[in-house]
C-alpha cells in the first residue's frame, strides 16, 4: 500500500528529472466525452514509466541499496524496461533488462540504444520476471519491478498531482489503462478525495477485473493487441490494495474497441499511441464507460512506443 505522502516524496525526489507533460483541453463532449487528455506519451522514453523508474533508482541510491558496479535489473515487455534503462543511465549505473521473446523489436532496439544489456527469456512477461528476479539474487542488482513496487507506483502517482495543479476548477473522473496496476494505484492514491479513478482493461488481459471479482489477485490468461504493455498475468498487490481502498472500478474493452480508439486519436488529433495507451480512451469510444452529461473526464494517454504502420 502507498499513501499520499509517498507520492509527495516521489515528486520531490524526481523534481527536475522528468517532463511535466501537457494537458490537452478538449471541447465539452468532444472526443466521445473526454474533457482533457493528459499527454503522458510525451514523457521521457515515451511512457509514464519514467517517473516511477527515476523514483526507484534514486531512492535505491539514497538508501545505499544500489551497488554502482552491478546496477539495476528489471523485467519488462518494453515500456518499464525502457524507463529503467533511462533512469539507470541518468543516474550513472548499468541496467540489465529481461524481456520476453514477444517484445516488439523496436522496443528492444531502443533498450539497447539506452545502453542496457538486454536478455530475452520466455514468451510472457511472467517468464522474463522470474529470470530477472534470479539475476537480482545472483548478482545483487537492485530489482526494479515493472508495477508492484512502492517507489514505482508512487512515481506514477505524480501524474495525479499535476492534474490537481493544472485543473484548478476540478474534474470528476480519470480513465486509466490497467495492466499490472501501477499507474492506476499511483493516480488513485494521489486523487483520493478529489476525483474517482476508473481502470480500463482489455477483455483478453483482465487482471484487475478478475481480482476484484475474486476478492484477491488471481492469475489470468493474457493475449490480444495490448498484451505487450498491459499483459501482466496478475494485478500487483499494491494496485489491488489501492483499488479496494479507494473504490476503483474496472471496465473491459475488446481488441476491436482498442484498435478503433487508437485510430480515432490519429484521425481526430494526429496522435499515435500504442494499443495499451489507447485502451483508456476505448472505454469512451466503445460505450463501456458512459459519462453523465456534465461529467468532467480526464483520459491519461500513457504511452506511445509503437509503430504507426498499422494505423
């Protein structure tokens, strides 16, 4: 579990090291009910993950947990690995990133471009995760979890603090794509008492939805167009605990819904997002989430590590 204090501490720790991303105002009722689009796809490395990775690496350095000769290790289908590689380079330590063999080639190339050592293992995130944990145990590298680590979640929560500052008139609902639940957990913590958070998940990777139905995190089968970024087999313990504490609900969207939302962003706004990031908007474009007439909605556009060739 994390608290508002953890998010505030993260904001102070990473200040000046990340981008304060813009907020695109949209005409009331425009873009299928959205009022604002939080453009986090413009963050370092192309996704929100840089916030949590910077917070994790800096916190490990401050705590004396990080051996500068060994550095850090992470498992990721792409975005978290890119963020950890970026944070490690920014902090002057080496990074080893384990990815499944299904990780998109352009993300693997970007990892290497950031100076990371890339190890491909298994066909799913869970398999890469097991290999990365073993590497941490064998070498003493500081482990950076893709979504279920307090520093990672708190760093993501700084997005919520920006929304509160940038929309002084207030807002009602924030739609957040959910894979492992780190972004949802951080934003919901920051916004508790100010706005509701709704998690949006692919039908083919419903980790939070299944956990809320079962009353605890459970394993789910993972597939579909957004599996490279939202393909966590099980929602994180932190994200699940925050969802229960703060009343986060989950809505599901199909692959067709996600593809259509992604194309809508390109057609209407000339914004290219990865499928996982378009998932949040898909809740509106598909009707899976139906806002009231005067509801003020923020959609977090959380990542753009994709290729536009399939738009």
